């Protein structure tokens, strides 16, 4: 990882994210100036402050979850370090498509805090399990409510397929994890069979990529060898099994606590929308039927639906997707005059507030070469854990 390249990449992505948001904001303000002044005419600062506090709880709950899981393997890890790593994760996740850069950034921060790489990898695996469980349960509940006709939201039809797809993906991942924990040989057999079936297409892609100057080096990569990727995945199954067994022996309470904190992690963010309605002087009772739930949980249900679009968005920071989705899904509460001020406040609090806090850590680390150095050390540690990959002729 080259620090200068990393800095330029993050700066570019941040510029795209903020630029997109600024353009949408400018266009909305220029078209609806009267709506903006009208929408801010009955603001309640106290409720806006409550929304700010709940927005920050996303990072704190997420950091506490990681801390609880990390303590099982590394009792000396500091709470402040782990919470900082969560804000770093939120920043990098927010500025990279599909949140792809988040795990590496968090690992680098925890390594800088003195946590062993093996412990980080195992704790990250458990946090991923908690997150996937939350998404799977949310998808099942939302699909059940939609199927029974008790969750009626404008524009929800466009997200039904996405929620169903998410349920299949997260459910499959959880099944794979459980197989790795309960009976690794079954999952290994499945991976070997899949590796054999996909061997020819994979090698064809390697040869095709190697013809271009930019990707010529891919042919010499260890995982480009025949059977190497399958063997690496089989080795990973053993690691997953060993990691979960540690928590099965002495970390059951930590996992249960982490699952509870995962709900708090997401619901803290979802509740921002509810308190912003109060802050803008809007009624928390929807103008049309949404769900047979208390008003607070109706907002949580709608925000849960929107969350699937945000997490799987291909654009950095879900720019464009978040604005369009929120305008439609929250229309039973937010009228035309309040749509712009609500959208601006929601985006600033639900996304940018925690991102900016994480950004201060990221650029501090980048300015002192810490992130580059620690990321390299983490990568070296990961490779050291991998036994040499050997392949048999014709594998």
C-alpha cells in the first residue's frame, strides 16, 4: 500500500461523495427556496441535539461490540482504540463503493493499538456474523410484513427484490459459517467441488488478464496457480472453525452481547429519522397507513428497508441512492415543504457526522505513515499464517 496513492484515492472519493451531495443540495435549494425557509420555521433544537446523540451512538455501539469480542482474545486491548477503529471503519466504508475498504482500515488501526492480527481476524469474523444475522432477520421480518400486507410504504415495491436477494446472500453466508463451525469437512467438500467446476473459467480469466500490460503480473500471483484459490479457502475453513471454537469455550456471553449491540448499532442510526421529525416540528403519525406498530417502530421499519439500499449501493456514501430513496420512503411523514431540510439534516447526521470523526483519525494516521506501515504489517502477518500453497498436476 503506497501512502501517497492511498491519500489521493481517499481524497478523490471524498470529493466525489461530497460533490454529489453538494450538487443535489444546490439543485434542491435553487428550486425550492421557499420550501427551505418554510420547513425551518418550526425547528426544535433540543430534538435535533437528541438526533445528534443517537447518530454518534452508531460508532460507539459498533466500537463497543468490537471491544466486547476482542476482549475474549486480547484482554489488554483499550476501549478507546477499538472505538476509534470503528469510526475509521465508518469513514473508509462510507467513501468506498460497497464499503470494500472498511475492514482493512479497521485492522490497520487495531494493529497500531497493539492487538495481534490473529485476534483481530477472529473478532472481525464474529462481528461479520452478528451483522449478517441482523440483516438476515431484518430481511425475513420485512418480507413477511410485506407479504402479509402490513407494511405499506410508497416505493417499497422497488426494494422487494433487493431485500429477497439480501436474505439469500446473508443466509448462505451464515450457513457456510455454521458448516465451518459444526462440520468443516462438509464445507471443504463443497469448496473443492466448486473449485473443480470453476477451474477452467478461472484459468481462462487469468490468461486473458495476463495479456494486458496493466494486469500482466496476475499470472505470477500465488493464487493464480491451478487449485491455489481452492486450497486457500479450505485452509480458511479451518481458521473459521478454530476462531469460533474459542468463543464457544469462553466467549458465549460476549457473542450474545455483541448481537444485542448490533441491534443497538443499527437502530441508533434508524432512530435519527424519528427524532428529526420531532426536531422539524412534524407529526410522527404518518399521513397514510404504514404498519400496525407504534410510531417509533414504524419509522424503524421504513429505515430498515432503506438500509438495504444504502449498504448495497454501488456509489460511495450511497450518494444519489440515499437521497432518492429517503424522499420516497419517508413521504408519509415528510411533506414537500420539509423534504429538503429533513434530507439535509438526515444525511449530515446519519452518514457524515460519524464519517468526519473517523476521517480525523484516518488522515492523522496517513500523515504519520502509520496506516501504510500497519497495513503492510497486517498483510505480512496474514501471509505468514498461510502455509505454502502447493498444487498437484492437473489440479
